[in-house]
C-alpha cells in the first residue's frame, strides 16, 4: 500500500519529468536526470514508473486529466474565482509547456492530446454547460477540431508570441495577457453578417466551381491538341532533300537496305 510519502515522491518525480520533457524532449531526458531534478534516486523513479516510457505515459495521463478538469471547473464558475484561476495557472503552465514540446516533436502523445481535446470539446458543445452557448454549426467535428487547433497554435507558437509581446505566454506574467486576448477574441463578433453569409455561400460552391474549371481546362487542352493529340515531330528518316545514298548504285526505295 502506498504511503503519503510515496505519493509525494511520485508527484515530485512526475512534475520534474514534465519540466524536463518540455525542455529537452523525451529523447533528451534521462531517468538519472529526472531523479536528480526530483531529489530522489534513479531506483525510486523506476520503482514508481518502471521505465522512461512508463514515466512519459504517466505524464500524458496526468496532463490530459488536469487540462480536462480545469476546463470543466472553469466553465462551472471557476473563471470568476481568482483563487481558482491562480491554481489553474500554476498547474496549467507546466502542462502547456509539456504539451507544446509534444506537439512540436510529433510524438504519439501529441496525437492523443489533440484527440482527447477535440472529443472533450465536442461533448461540451453538443450539450452546452452553463457559460457556453450552443455552437451554430452543422459540422460539429470540424468545428471542434479547428477550434482546438487554433487554441493549441498559441501553445506551439509561444516563442513567436514571446518575441511580439515581450513576455513568455507560458509564464505567470504572460499567461494572463494571452488568456485575456483569447477571451476577447471568443467574445467579439468581428465579422459583418452579410460578409459571413457571402463567404459561406462561396465556400459551399467551391468544390463544384473547382470541378467546372478543371473540366474547362481539360476541354481547352483537347481543342488545342486536336482529337488525336499533339502533332508528332518528323522522324529522323523523313528528309526534305535527296537521300545521301541516291545515285546509280543506290538500292531501290522499295527494297530492303542491307
């Protein structure tokens, strides 16, 4: 049976691994390095997680569950509680750093993160919780997938945001500024309704219009080349002048050339 001390050591190891995986990637992180950062022995790391792969899986599971829990609590009223936001930011920033590295590395963890986030978003949008409006879309899977991709883009591009804003967005100082901007974007109604309707109509017509242009291009090519295709170039035996072998000893044209 695990003791409180075991649970504390396990959490310390996990948190150290999250930070090192985020900084160096899975390949660049070692069991010994995690143990040193957590202040434990390499044997204790192996005791709790078995291997580096087991440690990575534990970090994945923790990160996914923590992000989902924070999102649900925020929608249930936590957004209006500064105490909750402080706790969510303290736990969320290291996880988002870990997520950023996983997405850049293209690891299996990245695919799992993305799929879990899209599934959670679909569930929340299908049966909106308090604080959420019903999505105005007839393609909820695409809506949820694109929304998650846009949000995760902020995490992946955090270096560029740091350069533009002068503060690291995945830090205690920078996170509130980026979070406010994201809420402003979600709350603003930026597009004119007529523009939205015209754009949707054009997008709906895009596949058929593309096929029409392709068909016109193919027909134009057939017209220019003729029914039998482009003219073949004259072969090497077709000459305008007399054959070099013409003369009294030249073989007849109808006979074989020996």
